């Protein structure tokens, strides 16, 4: 008889964030987030290799706090949200490094280009929510090269620096609710 140790959690978008940061003019950092996303986490504390993550982000939900910049981010210069409405992540491997640190490897698909990424993940905790439902929390970090996904727009300023750096830092603060 096998004991079921895995629990499936639905990502709670009200208590989760998908954030990004990129250098602008090579002197300042511009931050933004996506407001519409969903996904599931299959969490197996006893056998981490059986864990998995699936997530979908609406690319049109990008929000940097500046409407003109957001319009540009949605345009073919960057996300091309009309043509590529979804950003997808599907884990391919989950590994526990120690009690709190995990490594989640998976495929990130952006503008129909799929590349492997590694999420350095910290387990934040697991416990009951306000109504007794089981909840779980993680924070994850990764970086991607935007040009790997066809986000090739750029201009060079007079000093020779780039308007937008190639490296995009991604931070996820995720809270999941046990599916039931």
C-alpha cells in the first residue's frame, strides 16, 4: 500500500506576484509585474522528484506603472501580447537542496520560444489559511536573456550603453491553496 504524500495547490493570484526587473540606460532599474496568471503546484515533501509546477501568465497583463511603457512592452517590440497572449512555465525537474532551498528546472515559453530556466526557490512555509484550507508559500528567482526569446528591440545611447539590458531578473512570490 502506497501513501499519497503529494498535495496539489492552486496558485492564489491575490496573494502571489510575478515580478521582473531590468536595467534601463544601464544606470537604473525598472520593475514591473504581471497581474493575470494561474497555475498549479504539485508538492511532494517526501519525494521531491514527484513535485511539479505549471503556470500560465497573460502577457497583456504586464504593468510597470507607466501606461506608455506598458503599451510598448505589449507591442511587437517586446512581448507582442496580441500575437503571443500567453507565457508558460512547465517544470521538468524539482530538487530539494536542503530544508528551505529547492531548485525547480523547467521550460519557459515566451513568444513561442521555449528555453530551459532554473528557479532558485525558497520554501516559505506550509499551514492552514483563514478558513482552515491548507496553504503553501515559495519565493523563486531566475534571470533570462530577453534576446533568447526574440525580445531583440534595443537602442544604443550616445555613451554606448543599451537602453534596455539583455538580462531580465524574475522574482516570484507564490502562495498556493490546496485543491479540493
